[in-house]
C-alpha cells in the first residue's frame, strides 16, 4: 500500500547557532526542511526504494524544555523571554508564540514543569491536497525519527484573505507616543544626559512591541477574512484555533 516517507534536507535543516545571531539558547531552535515521498511496502512489509516526490514541509522546532533549562533561575517572566527570543529568530514564529501564550495558552510555562517542545509549521507543499491531513498527523513522528524529539504541540498561522488593515485612532496615538518615547530616550543617551542611577523614561512592554513590530495582545485579523480553504485541512487533522488569535494548534498524538 502507499506510504509517505520523509527525508530531512541537512543542507537547510540547522540550528540557529550557525547563524550570525549566536546565543546559548540558539542551538535549541532548529529550522527544518523535510522532503516527502511516496513508496510502497511489499507483502512482508519491507520498505521498497523511495518513490515519487510529493511535497515538502518547512518548519521550526523550538526545544522549549532546553530553553527552560538554559533560562537563568532569577528570570521571573519566563514566557516573555521565550516570546522575545522566538521573535528574534523569526517574526512569524514570534507572532505564533505570542498568540499561544495569550490568556494562559497552551505554550505557557505554567502548564508544564519542564517546558514545551513546539513545532511551528511554516509551509506545507503537497501535490495532492487530499494527503495533507495524513501528512500533518505524521509530522511529530517524522521529527522524532530524524531529530529524536517528539514535539508536544504543532502550530500553524493561516494567512488571511487579502484585505485592508485598518488601525484605530487609539492605536495610531499609541504608536506615535511609543516612537516619541524611544526618540527621547535615544537623544538623552547619545547626548550624554543619561545617568543610570536616576529615573528616566522607559518603554512599556506594549510600547516595545509596537517599536519592534511584535504582535500585540489581542491582535488578529477579522473573522470574515479567514481563508476557509486553507484552514479546512488543518481542522480535518485535529487542529483548533486558540481563542480568536487565528493561530491553529494541536497537541501531538503519540499513537498516530
């Protein structure tokens, strides 16, 4: 019968420590490039040579358990550190992590003692769309087979239908205030007026997110802009939206 086989492209599957932004935690985030093939098994269930290429998977494996161990014990806002670090690696990854942390979400450190291993699906290309649910269900075991880590959670952020992104008047005001605050701080630093022993202007967490372009709490796109055609295969594979974030997630099934 037809089976799906995976091959990890080692040329593009690597950890972040091999890139210019080097940190100890960098080795705990791995960019993955997986090629997909069909093959057949004979009556003795021995795998025959890999057959026809049928697609590929690109994603990022976040070793949450390792990051938790590498984070200093005196850090109190551990979820915030996870979000900031993932955003430094990839804007989309940071967006997804922010959404799945919101409102005590499935990635919150409070939901686990040791941290959560998480596979973010960037893109799945497949020639036969009917195979997509089976491919999605098989990702955890494929990752385990090649990288020896079984992710606890899979995630995906379906892009919306084309639409005009509208900003509220309050949002524009907050953005201008954040930019003014940052400019004032920079001016004082470069002019030599900054004394670390005195109180100074500082960016709030929300202002920092505005300046850096990170996702802000509650951010999502309107429901009418959901691309149902993209969403459906993920829903068929057991994914669910977290709140109204438009981010889909699934706890991995070890028996799949």
